[in-house]
């Protein structure tokens, strides 16, 4: 029986990972602000936090931060300190498909910086696509709420394509990779079949019994509007940096390392979107 320590265990992805590992009869140490094993990203990491773990799964990320300095201090440097403290145990860092050379979003570039440290330390790096599933959080969760509330939805580049990842398939991949030596390159966690942004929104609406109409909007206008609202303190649940991540995606995704794991990623449709 293996002991896994999971940061961000109270979040959507972290909680599903914990459930998956427990279902396989392993011990899970939940790390977060409100757990017995308290962990706050960006604060000092003490060896006692990790001393009982065989594997560390690092999911924690503070999405409340807006400016680059805070994101780098808490998320990037905090993650680097954690990974360094865990260098003597098997470690898995959950990154994102938004992390790639040439990424434009602050989220993608920050994750990419942590990836470099993780790979240098011999950790495993996983890049999930847009994560979906029952009661989804993150980007898909925000889009789910949007399609539930609005009938007319402004969209930037509705034909932009994306790869998606069911959260349970991600958990299976994490468990699988924890059993082997870390690969030398980031592993993509996503279904190889890509879907347009238009299809994703229509599918989310249909899964909720809703009908929506999409209104194409120029990227610059949408980005400027969101950024302006952020500067005056209004939060619409969808960030300008997220819009940038949707606008500039990685067009050169290598699925070959993923195929070698033999983990199957289910397709995104109106049934799987909410299961």
C-alpha cells in the first residue's frame, strides 16, 4: 500500500484524485488550508509535511491572484520550493496544455516555469486539457455556469479547437504514472479528438437542457472589456487571462508519450460532460 500526499486536495481535481487513490486501497494525505496536514502554497514548506508520503501529487494553485508578481511569488516560487523539498520522493506535477513554448497567457507561462523545475528534479509532469466531469470546476465549470445563465453568449473565435480531459481519466493516468519511472517529457492528458469552442459550449448547454445562441466578438474587444472590469474590481467568473489562454492554444501537441501509457481518455459529449 502506497501513501500519496495530494496538495490542493479540497479543489475539484485534487478531491477526485484523492477519491480515486482511496478506491484503490491506498493511503491519502490531504494537504490544504483546511486539513489536518495544513499546506498553503507560497508559505514555508517543512519536511514534516512530506515525511510520511511515498508519492507527492501537486495540484494546488492559487487562482485568486491577478498580478504577475503575486502569481510568481506564490504559485511559481511556492511550487518550486515544494518540489525541491520533495526531491527524494516520487513527485507528479499537474500542469496544463496552456503551458508550452510561446504561450501567451500568464497561467500558461507560470505553469511552464514550474514544469522546468519539476523536470530538472526528475518529477513527472502532466498536461491536462480542459478538465470536465460531474460538477466540473475550472474553465469548464465556468462555461457550464455561463451556458446555464445566458441564452446569448459572446464568443471569441468559436471555431478554435481544444482537447478535453475527463477528471477521472486524469486520476487514472496519475496513478499509472506513479508506478513507473518519470518520463523525460510532459505527458498530455486529453482525448486526441479535438472539438471547437462552439461545440463545447453547445454540448454543455444541451447537457443542462438549455438552448444557446453564440455571438461572435472580436478578441481585442472582449479582452479589453474583461480587463477593464477586472481593474475596477468586478469579477464575472471568467478572467481576461483565461480568454488569452483560449485565444492562443498549443497547435503542436505530441500524443505519442500518452499513447504508451495505454490510458484511454473518453470523448466529451452531453453524457460524459456531467458524469
